[in-house]
C-alpha cells in the first residue's frame, strides 16, 4: 500500500513521511533503477559473450552442470523457466578447474578457475564504461542461498534472512516484491552495489515456509564440518546448496498425485445397476457394512406405503486391524439402493472393479450392471456454477454458538494432539521431541508460523488461533 506523503513516517520518528524517510527511499530507488538497468544490460552483453566464447558444446556443459547432469529438469520448458537463476549462475558463478577442462571431449576457450564475467572483464576492459565496471566488480562471484522473507513492501522490496548464514538483508526490488509473501522461502543471490542490495539471480518460484525444514537439514549437515556458517563459507558448498534447490524445485513442479487410503490413484467412479428389488439388494449386500448393524441402517431407510423397503444406503466399509492405522475402519464406498436402481460410489478404479465382482458373485442375475460414470477431478479452487458459495455457507454456520464451540474444541484437540504426533517433515519426531534441539525448535517454529499465516487467510482465525496458541505455549515457542 502506498504511503501518503503527509502521513506519519512508518519508521516511528513522529515526523511526516515526506520529511523523514521518503527522500532517502526516493534516492535509494533512483540508485536501484540505475544499478539494476546496468546489471540487466551487462547480463545481455555477458550472455552474448558467453555464447561466442563457449559455443554450443560449452553452453550445453554449463547447463548440464547447473542441472547436476540430471534428466528430470533437462527439458526446454524447465530450462526456460529456470533462466533467471541459471543464466546469472553460468555468467557469474560457474567455472572449471584444470582437471575439469582436461576431461572435456571438446575444446573450450574458458581458462581454468575463471567465470565468464571475469573473462569478459579481462578481454573487454577498454570497452566497459565506469559504471558497468563498478557493478561487475561489486557483484563479483554470485553467492546463492535460501532466504526466508520476513517482510514485504510491494513494489519496493522485501526484508529477508539468510537461513544458512544467518545474515539479514533489505532488498530493493520492483518485481519479485509484488508476488513474494511473508514467510516464503526464496533461493537467490543478493548483490550489493554501494548502499543498494538487489536480486542478481532468483528462482522463478518461492517455497512454502514448512520447507524451511529441508534447508535447516542442509545447514546442519554443512555445519557438521564447521562451528557455524558464514556468507564467506557458502561458495565452498555451492554444489550441495544448488542440489537441494533443484530437489525442491522438482518437488514443487511435480506434486504427488492424489490417492485414496489404499494408495490407489484417485478416480471418482459411480457404478449403475438395475436390481430386482431393494430387499434383494439389501439382504445380499448388508454384510459389506462393518460400521453399523442391519437394524441401524434400516432406521434411516425409506419405505413404501405398504411398508416394503424402498431405499437405503449401505456404507461399504472395512475393519482395520493394523496397529499403524489410526482409524478403526475405512469407508470404501457407498451403495445407494432406490426402487429398482442401485448406484455404488467409489474413489478408485481398483475399488470399482472389486465391488463389481462382489455384486456379481452375491446377486447374480438379480443385479444387472448398466454402466460406470467417471466424474472429472475438479481443481481445489474451482467451483461449479450450481454450488453454494462455500465461504458464505461456512460463515453462516459459524454464527451458531454451538457450531463455533464445536469447531473451537476440535481445533484445540487437534493442536493438543499435534505436539505429540510423529511428523514425516520432522523425520518422524514429534514436535515436542524436535523442539528439544535448536535446529528442531527452528523447524517446529516454521511449521507453527506457517499455520498462523494460513489461519490469517481463514474465516476461522480466532477459532484456530486458540489451538495454535496452545501448541506454542506447550512447546515454549
């Protein structure tokens, strides 16, 4: 949000914005524009120089090296998406040792231990103007790291914390600050020219705050060789840092497919039957329900005027005996019997085939299979035109004190159990166990703050907050 010139300065000085921080920010913005435009112009010149110097084989080698010689991301679309982080890396970070050069099966014009930017300075020094030279020297070799965004000033920049080295930064930026969110994780290189810090390279996407746990694990593995990490140490571990980035990027772009509780691919299928009578179907299939007795199911059934069974729903369920299963039973589908028709709703192709075989064996010619309809999976954010507004309905329900109390108790119970629940993202530890170590405590803090950020976008903020506060208090965070 733009600050009025006559508004109180957000720094808290008590002066008007125009008399306090505005002149400094305007000066900073002018410097940023000048430096940013120069760096962008230099990047174009360096890229042309790189293509002429490295030729096709050399450029392919640079790209393969950035991608760690993997096939998963080695495609034209991904390479184009990663260009804003990969191109600066190739120009201002990548170099080859003499043994590397000797192993190549082609000649390369890049001297050992020299970046493209450094070679450009050597060969074009007489053609580089003073500002370009100053920017090149100030930027130097890019240092990449993972940063947690701690504050965002849309259109102006953002504040961030280097998760690996612990340093704080105030980045001037006009584009990324429009889409970055507080609490997100950004893989980037931050350069400083004079008093301006700016993004010299950045991932095209940010990562969610819970993924900070992976960066903390990386830091722990690197710190194992040192007492602590500093910015000066990061180039030594550039390979490991980039490896984690590429793993996270691949995970973000290839989310796991949806599956049911059996691990089968999710597919919403409805089998349609013509049946001899509701009673025949009920008598043959009622034992498929392990959660309710026949008498309980019939309490909610529909009957004809003469008292005959007209319609009933049978939950197809399975009793779970495995200790690792938190629920006592699993609902596999719903069998809806109505007059001479019967439908079975399941959520996978495998379950559809299983129940079709069961019905054939149990009912024989008393059930005639007609067809199976498959419902397309809807995007979570998509809503059919005839659906009721879910948020409006939810808000209406939350006006009921009884519903609100129930939701509040539900969240309190959830967070009360959460502190002692083993979590995969904590390597199987519970939050209470993880919070006993500094790195584990930092992970748990990231998870809780992520929940807070999510709850702030939820209509249940106050209801959820009590549960989250309970977990924080119990863990001492």
